[in-house]
């Protein structure tokens, strides 16, 4: 075997397996993705299942009705030919019977007497083996294309055993000739598993008119109005289902959009409290939740602002009284403590102002925003580098996001001496990553540094750091945008990433 053959035998099954898995993934992906598709698929599946069950139940009855109709027509035609043959001259009776044959029937005259059923069925099979154009003594070349005489009723390899299956005498009640002028001694039989039927009509001259019918009745669904009916009904069901699903999904999409905007800290208009009870109650619950959240945030912010503002009065009083202290060393320590408290109060007010400021959300070039922030810090003397990135439109509150990035870059440049900034965009997230080669943060302190006023350096000196609110403010801004800030240890250094939803 060649190398190509070996590769085909080796990778062929795997490729088919992967292709099948990919197809299943696409189906399940679309199934999970759309409520409309799920509803339509469920409705159509139930519809076709019910129609299939109904078809299975009624199919035998439909076939039986076709067989009964065929026998009724056979008996009527046999009665008419029998009356014609009775009045015809003896030398024409056989000819009249022969020319009365059709694609699915054969007529012939035989001697009277009760025939054996197997012999009669064998005779009928032999007559059906003769094409209709030969029976009428016309050549194949003179037979119009598409006419009954041009067709062959039996397959070339058919045997008489096909006709003998289920052959039995029957009564006239099965599709009987109601009103037909048949002698009382007429006999009826079925053969070929009810696909064939026969009538033997005794004539007044002692002979008998034999009529054989055969048609393999395999009712095809395509020969009935059922496909058109199913298509029209399925289309109507799909149309109604699509309209209903869209009506249900529209308020759900609005709720999803509003919840996403609320999670990003944007101002959200109250949802329309309309539609069915389930949808209306969901909209009402969302509106109530939004009002409660706004009241909670406003109450907390108002309380913190009042506390921070009220702290300024006693701090000013303490500063005045400290001026009366005669010991210079003690006075210096007291003023340092008061300055630290003043800085914490100012930082708290700054944080509160950040949370209470309602900035409009708009679309900006995130790469340009981060790059300009890095350039501003570089102009202030910080060692900051930015990896160029392609244009990245992003909907955010740019001033707040700029402050969060600035805090992270300042921390890295201040404590590590330099900062490297880059943007990573995926299908679901956007990350603004700030890397440094500094001392890093101990693993057990990675969460603690986000606490307000927490500082790894315990001297509380303003010369070695701020009030300890930079990371708290940055994380608050990131979470207002629906994201977060993640800290990862490097060797050496630290990686801080503002993770935002795409």
C-alpha cells in the first residue's frame, strides 16, 4: 500500500469523526443560542410527530379504501362486459372480451365449470405477462409513448408466486357489485395479497366470462395531497411560532440589555411593564430591584460624604489647638497625624465623588485612550512604555476608565520604577495589562491591597505612598464597567490587568 493510502486509512476515520463532531457542535450551538429556534423546532417536531402517528394509524384504512374502490370498479365493469357478451354472436364473444382489457384488467372466455383457484391464478398471470399492445395486435413502434399500452405491469423477473400469495375465494361483499346484474353463481376471488381480484361470471351458453384485476397498490405519500397539506400547515405553524417567539424574546432581550447596562453602572430607563403576566412581572421585579439598588447606593454615598465632610471641623480644631503646644517635637508628631487624617478624609471624599459622578457612556477608541494616558505619565517623568495596538472601539465612561488605568500605571512606575502597558482583546474580554519588574506583592496580600486605606508599607508616610485608595478606586471603576482588576505574580514583578467584558 502506498504512503497516501496509509495516510488515508489512518486519518480518514478521524476526519469523519471531527466533521461529525463539528456538525453536532453547530446544531447544539444554534439550539442553545436562540429561543426562537428552540420554540420553532419543538413545535415542528411535535407537529410532524403527531402527523406521523396519524398517518400510521390511518394508512391501512387508506390502502383498504383504495382496494375497495378498485374492486367496486372491477365488478361494475365486469357486469357491463358480461351483458355485452351475452347478446353478442358466439364467434365475437372471445374478441369482445379480449378488446375489453385495460392496463390493469384482463377479460377472456373459458369453458364453464368450477375452476381450480391455482389454475385460474396461473392463467391470469400468463395473460398479464402479455403486454397490452401485443394483446391488441399492435406493434410497439405504433404504440403512443405514455399510453397504457406502452407500459409493462409486471417486472421482467416476476413469477407466478407473486399472484399465488394469499389467493382465496371471497364473497361479493368485499367491494361487491351493488346493483350489478350478476348471476347468482358468479364467483369472486382475491390473490397477490389483496392486490389482485377476479370475477368469474357464468354465461347462458355454458361458458364463463373471466375478469382479472391486478395493481400493486403501494400508496405513495407523494401521490396524495398530504405533502402539500403538511407543507402549508408547517409553514403556518412556523410563522405563528416565529411571531410568538419574537414577541416573547423581545422583552427578554430588552431585560438582558438593561441588566448588562445596569451592571456597567449606566443609567437605565425603567422597562415597559407590559405583555403577558410572566413577562410583566419580570419587568416589574427588575424595575423594583433597580430602584432599590439606586436608593442603597445613594444612601451609603450620602452617609460617607457626610462623615468625611464632618471630620474636617474637628480636624481643623485639632490643628488650631496643636499650635498651642510648646514642645516642638510633640507638636510635629501631632501635626503629622492630623495631616494623615486630613489626607484620608480628602481621599474618601474623592472616592465618593467618583461614585456619585454620573458620566455619560460613549464609544471611544480604547487603544488611543490608554496610549494617551501612558504618554501623559511619561511626560511627568515616569518610565512608562505602551505596546502599540490596533484601533479598538469600546463603549465605556472614558474619564473613569482613564483614572483606573492611571492609578495602576502610577503604582507600577512608583514602586517598581517602570511600567509596560499592553492591550489584549479576545472574543469575550478586553484586558488592559500593566506589567512591572518590581518587588511584587506577597501571595497572601493580593486581595488585601484592594481594601480602602490598606498599604503594604506600614509607615503611613506620605513621602512613600498615598492614602491607600488607588487600587480601591481602580477596582470600583472596573466593576462599574462590568469587569474587575486581577493581580498576577510574575518572576520578578507583578501583572495587573483591568478585565472588561467585550
